[in-house]
C-alpha cells in the first residue's frame, strides 16, 4: 500500500503515533535532514453521517447494509471487514429468538462506493463505505417498530491510509438513533405495560426498499380518510374519526383499464396511526407491490393490483370525553370496533375512485387482521374473491347482547350499506350466522397447530364435509420451493367448499404463519387465480337452521378446546353437533380479557 508523505525541512515529527504504523521501508529512505508530517484526522471527525439501508423480509423490516459517508475520497484505503465494528438490531437477537439461520446482523462484506447504496462490485474510489450485513436468518417476532430495526452504530477500528492523510480509528463511533421508551397496553389487564427502552433510528437516516410506490395518508399530513357514522359493537354508538392508510397504485395506472384490489389488515402487535408500521411488520405489503405479484396479476387477466393497508391505532382521541378510545378491531371478546365499518367506508371510497374489477377484490390479514377480514367476509356476502387469513381465530361471537363477564355487547345493524341485508343472489340473510355465510368462500387459511379447529369440526359434524388440510413442516431445511409444493398440492385437492387449510408445525411461533405464508409464492398464485364469479355459483353448506347438539358428545384429544394447567383433568371440549343440523344460534369460543372465565364453543344465551 503506497503511503504518500509530506516532507518538510527543519520541522518536527507531529504524527509519531501514526508513523509507527507506516511501513519501515518508506521511512528509512528519507533523508535525516528532513522532518516528516502526515496530517491525520479521527474517524469521528471524518465520518459525516451513516445511513441504514433496509428491506422488508419475511419477518419484517431488516437491515441489509450501512452506508458510512466520509468527508473525502477513500481511494486506496484498503478496507475490509476487520476495519469496522458495528452494532444493529439483528445482533441483539439470541439463538432462542430465531427460527432460522445464525449470526444475525454481522458484517458480511465491506467495500467502497461513490453513492450510498449497495453495489454488485466494489468501486476503486468513493467517499462511501458500504458495510453489508447478514440477513440470512428469520426471527420469531417482529419488534415494536421498523425504526428499531434500522438503528445502527459504526466504529472504524483501524487506521485508513490515504494519499494525503491518515484517518485514525474512532473513539466514540457514529450512530443514527435516539434511545426512547415505549409503553405498551395490555388488553388482558386494561393497564399499561412496564416501559420498554429501544433505540429508534432517527427520521431521514434510513431507507427501506420495496415500499417506494406506497402513498402514506396520515393524520399528520391531513390526508387520512375521514370515516363517519361508524358503529362500535362494544357500546352500540356511532363514531366519526380519521383513518390513516397506505395505498399502492401501479405507476402505469390507467382509468380505462381493469385492476384488482387487495385489502391487507395488520395484527394487534403493530397497532399505530403510522401506516409505515403495517407496511413493514410482514412482507405482505412489499410483496403485493412487487413486480412479481403485479406480473402474476397480469397473467390472470388484470392490468395490475391496487393495494390498500389501513393503520389501526390502539387508542384514538375521539373527543374530550373519550381521549383514549380503543380501536382494536377484532377484540378478543369478539366484538368489532368502529374501525371495521371505517374500513368498509374506505373500501367503498377506493372502489369508486379507481377502476376496480369488483370480481377481483381480495382480503389478507394476520392475527387480529385475519380475524377482522374473516368477520367482514360474513358482512358482505361474496364481496371478496378470495381470502388469505393467517394465524387468527376463525369465528366470531354474534350473541353479543348476552351479558358476558358483566358486560353486554351489541350487534352491528345490517343496514344494506355497510353490512348487506341480502346474499349475492338477493335473498334475505342474517350475517350473524357466520359459519353458514362463509361456507362458499374461497379461503386459504394458514395457522399454527390447534390454533383453531372449530369450523372444521362443525362442518364435519353437521354436514359430513372434510376441509382439505395439509401440514407445513418448518425447520432448518424448509425452502420456498418445498412450501410451494405443499400449498400447490393442497389447493388442487377435491373440495366441496372453497376452503383450504395449511397447518404449520415444527419450529414455529404465532407469527410464523404470516412470516412463512408471505414467503411462499404459491399462496399468491392461488389467491390471484380466484374470482368472485367462481364462488358465487357454489352453494353454501345447508347450515341456515338451528344448531343442535348430538346425542353423544365426542371427547377426544383432537377436540380439546381448553385445559386447566393447574388441574389437567379439567377439560373443555368442542361440542359435537348433530348431523343435519345448522349453525344458527351457535357461538364461537370466547375468552374474557383480564379474566380467567371461559365460555366453551356452543354456549347459548340463557332463557
């Protein structure tokens, strides 16, 4: 490595520490009558800023690289992975936090570039050092915010020898974040959780690829959707409020062409008024806006797909009397908040504004979002061409006026506008008979083992119908190709309904269903191949009649609804329905937030 020296007669050596690291062959050749001066600058002064470069992976937003910006060209600096030490969110994860991979977030590659971006090959010059990080892992959870995943700090650990100076190692290092406290809400207790401290990347110090096409409609920028007269099943009142959302419209959108529409709903772990959170908590939004998904839609006869992603905050300042109003959508006591009708109003606005093929509207959601999309499917018969719910409870409680844990709830009225009064054939219906309403829908349901088996038991007990089901084994050897084959084989199975279920097993958590589901392209191929026209002729299962218990109840392990941990012999089973009966009056299983009380599936209002 050539190290230029400034030679000046009669002066003192001013960089003794740095000169110790200069090759002896260079210094020995110098005249004794000269004195050596090598300008030096610390990395803390030379580094102008650092920028996190991220993307959305299966388990949410993830750091891919760090761009370190120096105040000079670094040509000839001779950098490598040992030159820097970094710290990022991935490196905070332990083996127990991972479902796949090892060494999250560590340095994998270091090179020069003249731009703050990842390159296929190193440049010979440039003022940016690109530090690529290991992304070959999957976490078991998504952190509180995408800003947490983009927080990084960098230290230059070795000197850089340039043609005109030496940049000495960092003392403090450079970072892009601020430490902040997060106070979460515990719905089981109705109280705030203990404060949690995280490093949040500062605004403007990071980019997350794959979301560039989304428009953010927020309360802060004044473009959130104003929903009006929205019924809440918790208190039977109507509310007006602003609903933030993100929307993707293809760049080549043409009002004279025909587009599909995907509604994607987030889970309760990412409740916020910030639409970026629902775009980054899973790979769904990035995938739906990707060229691959859009091209698949074109293969299916559309001109593209528009994607809408509402952002539901945990609490909303409705008015002076309700400054912390809960908007949690499908609450765990199975009431729908006023956020659900607000989403319907947003959908009506989008379908009126854009050229949407009403035959090709799709729903997708995870956990709370999946619960909500499934409840919405009963409110407008055959509105959706297909649904992709993941890791969510299946049914809903429709006898809300029954006092439950000391509280009575309310059924949202079927007004013919938000909730339709007739089915797709124009016949009067009651959306409260949920299991009947969705029995002709196109649904691909991904969940973890035993998360919800109620609908399968009911359909089999009452009508002898078996829902096609496949096991999706997840371990270190799983690949998208293997998962694709499971889903493709599953959705080709003979089916009396339009419902398929993939059950995840192996190294999985609650979030695994949407981490792996959105990382399995065959799910999207199935979704886009479904149409409303295809499901409308399909008859519903004849469940529009009262539910009747069978004469003999089946008490087997696969029918356990709940089991007392302290008293394992205390077991509740899913009730066995009488063959030929229906689902009117049947209620899904309920647990009470903040209570140990459980109402097993099949309970009915007392006379």
